[in-house]
C-alpha cells in the first residue's frame, strides 16, 4: 500500500480547503463545496468560515447565497450544516432523511406525553403553518404563533417530578418542519451573528438518489476533500454505522493506503495506520506557506476523529469543550499553532503555542487585522465556549 505522510496530509489541507491565499475564492458556494458542508449550529461560524477562504467577501452577497442558494440540513452526527444545491441531494438521501423521520417521531411522542396530541394534530398544525407562509411569503415564529392557534399550545414536561416544566410547542413544531425540508430560515434580522430570523416556504426538493448510492457519493466527495482518512474518521464524520460506512467506501472506489499517525487510539505501534484515498488520487500538491484564523466549529478542525497529525494532544483540552466542539483556532501550514477570540472591546486576541518564527507571527498579525477590518463593529461569542477562548476573551 502507498504511504501518505503527515506533511503531505497537511499540505492537502491548505490546497483543498482553500486556506492557502492563492486558493481563496469569490463564492461561498465554492467554499462550502471545498469542505463539503459548513457547520451552521452557530450563526457566526458560517460567515467566518467563508471569510477565511474568500478573497474579498461581500457581506450582502454572502448572506444572499447562504440563505437563498444553499440548503440548511440537520444531517451528519445530527449537526446542522449548510450545503450547496449540488451536494444537498446526496446528504438528504444518505443521512438527513432518516434524521428527519426520527425527529418527527420524537416530536409526536413529546406532544402526546405532554398534551395528548397525535400525528393528526401535528399534520394539521403543519398545514396551517404552510398556508400562512404561502400567503405572507415569510413570517417570524411570533407571527406564525399569532396566526396558528396550535403553535400557542403548551405541554407539561416531566410531570410530577421536581423539574416539571411547561413549554410552548411553537419552536419544536417549526424545527421539525424545517428539518423535514418544508420550510427554511430567512437571513438573520439585524447582524449576521443574530439568532433572530424568519421562516419561508422551502423550494421543492430535486430528485434524490437511492440511499446506498447517496452514501457512496457522499464518501467519494468527502475523500476528495478530506482524504486520506481512516475508517473511524469517515464513520465519525458521517455518523453512520460501520456496515454502511464500509459499503460506501467500497462503492466509492476507495483505495487502502498507509497514513502516519501518533494517535494512541489508532492502536498502531509504528505510527502508521490503514487509511483510504480515492483511487488515482496522488495526494500531492504544490506546497505554499500560509496562516489562517478559523472560527469555532469550522469544518476543517472538525473534519477528522483522529487529529494528532494537525493538532498535538497537549493542546486539545484548551481548544475543545467537554462535548467535542472546537473553539477558534490559528493555523500554520496545515497545523494548529494556537487559538484566538474576540474581546468585549472588539479586538482580536491570539495565543500561540510555543515560540513561532517572526515571519509566522507577522503573518498571523496580518490575518488578525484582515479579520478585524471585515468584522467592523460586530461582536460575537461562540455558542460553545472553550477554555482557551474564554481566557483570551477575558484578557
């Protein structure tokens, strides 16, 4: 089997993930396709991930493409992602469809236990929401609740227990409609970091491939961007079972290779482990020196389960929270060399690990200024805060 070294893998990150300056692009659709899917759990992440990979991102155009030309799906690992229209059918058929069905089942159970309502009640509520949006074009959750009586209902959660609570059903009902692809969010109302948004009808879905075919397509696309990678990496990223992952790898025409690793989880005594690459992929790119500031939950640091080759074990506790969410990171030539955060006064603070060459420190300073200029007066805090981000933000 071919052997792919850690330096080779790191060089691929700069080229394929559009982080080297010469690789930056002008379209957020190109950005999303380069990393396959943009994390969308935190509203700021999508914009900052795009900024890091674009030449001169225009906020108005960026927002328009994100909310009109792309699709937001609850999919891999039950995480919210934004994907391009080209990728969406494979993601929906391979992963999101199953999650949507599960979410609806859980909602019906929640409604039945808390209020005695059933699937017919939910279908009636959904139909009423769609009618309102068809008439108005778009509406906020509050406006929909005022127009649809079902959305004003309340349920009792954990009845009879010390932590019993009463909850409004509106957000849960709208969320399942969105997960199912019937409605979608509008652009944020106010700043691009805002959680305030409206709802509108989603366009009809294009034809989708069968699930097995979609899984093979998704793995093929993923290996083009993240390969070489281990079986565990692929299984973790997709959230699939081991059987479906193996079948998808075979159907995608993946080639077994040897990759360097220092991760003890790999169970390797000679710092190598079996990985997979698309057949015919040379894994060779022209090297280029670069630095990048990536936001919390960016798809690059969250792209692999085994991270030793780009993030030393000693620094993981500072950069990840207790549930595995990464904070803002500083990169140099395919390796994480520090973290960053925005302070209350709007300045960007950076903490680098160890002594870095003067040229690298200067390049980081340039990126900090580029980010500060683009952000302007906007303030943001990651939804999932990590130890190092908290430290820097409080300085």
